[in-house]
C-alpha cells in the first residue's frame, strides 16, 4: 500500500518567545515492512536542522529558533510503501513454549532486553496493574501444554481491546497504566502502555511504537473525519522476533500502519518537544492527513 502523509504542528504564543530549542521524531523507519520513498521537514521561522540517531535507533531532527517569534510551525510530508504483516507473524510457530518461557526468564534475555523489561513512569507495576496482570498469566491448553508466547500476546491484545473503551476525552498525555485500569477507558497511548505493563510483568520484552494508522477507506467515503497519530506495541516472541500488535483495534500491525519510532514508553518518542524563553501560555494545533495513493 502506498501512503502519503502530512503532519503539521503549530504553536501560537500569547507573546513573543525566544531561544526555542526543539527535537522532532517524525521520520519513518525503513525496514522489512515499510519503505520511505520521500520525506521532508519544513520549519517556520526558518531554522537549520541537525539530524542524529538516538539510543533506540530513531531518527531525530533538532533545531533552534533564537529570534523573537509568536508562532512556530513544523510540517512534515512523507510517502511510504507498506507491506502486509510478515507471514512469520501469521500462523507463527516460534520456539517450543516451555523453552521460550524459560529463555525469557534467563540471563540472556534479561541482559539483551533490559530496557524493555523494566517498568517506567507510564508502565509502573502498581497494585492495580499487578492485579490485572494476574488475570493474564500464561496458561495451558486442554492437553496441559504451555501457551506459546505469540498466542499469549494475541490473547492479551484481544482482552485489553474487549475490556476497555476507546474514549478520546477520558485521559490525557500524562495518564499512566494504573489510571487506565481505574477509568476503564482511554486512547491508543493508554491501550499501548497497559499492554506494555502486562507484558513486562510477565517477563516479555515490550516496547511502545508511535506512527500512523490509515483508516480513510473505512470511513464510508467520508473525508471529514479527524485523523491523528497512533500508538501500538512491539513485543518479543522467541523464535519469531518483534511482533507488532495494536490493542486499540485488536489487530496485527500490517500495511495500514506506518512506524515512526519506538522506545520504552511515550516519553522516549514524543513527536515534537522543546523548551523556549518567554510566556508560558501557548495554543497547540496538530493536524494529520493520511491518504492512500493509487499505484
């Protein structure tokens, strides 16, 4: 699937600000599931961009605007060609279940995936999270065979989707996994953080992913629905690798998804963040447009 994406972030300040220093994590990955054919970044007031790769392999662009300004606009445009979920993730057969769970509990996995196994501010194992996770402990089938890691991940994704309500007004950017459990509702960021907390509490490495989800052709031909960035997870199944799962929509991550970056939680891959000198009051408007391009 070929997708054309535009993302605009605009800050309007109540008074002039100066010395604005910013980081942008809005560059798509090129991997075995997606290829970036075109990508551009436009900043107003005009500023030079400095690019580097962060600890997690995400492409970051940094810039500064030192002169006084009352508005800051960041526009990105990209053209991506995506593929359906890898066949290794469909009807996947990973490492033998008992060995897989033993490997995850071993020193090799603990050292290799340490940053994706430890709790964070967003994914802390509070009493609420621990109680919820106990209901998702890996089980056995009717023959007493341990559940495969991949099958367990699918079941966790499905149960979160079934037990929580998507509600864009219920939470905010600071909501943590335990808040989601108490409210029983949230947005994609909250669904992802909760699944990460459950995975990590059961010893399964899991990371937060930011990007876009194309649903334009599922809206009955309507072009006036609101679009936004999306979040999901990637969890590690021994013998298979990192598996993309979207608990918000209870789906595998396939050709409708475009990955921008991953980290321990939302804080690691905030799309745009920065500091400036001046008034603390500002209005933020973010617009996202994801379109399918006919090939």
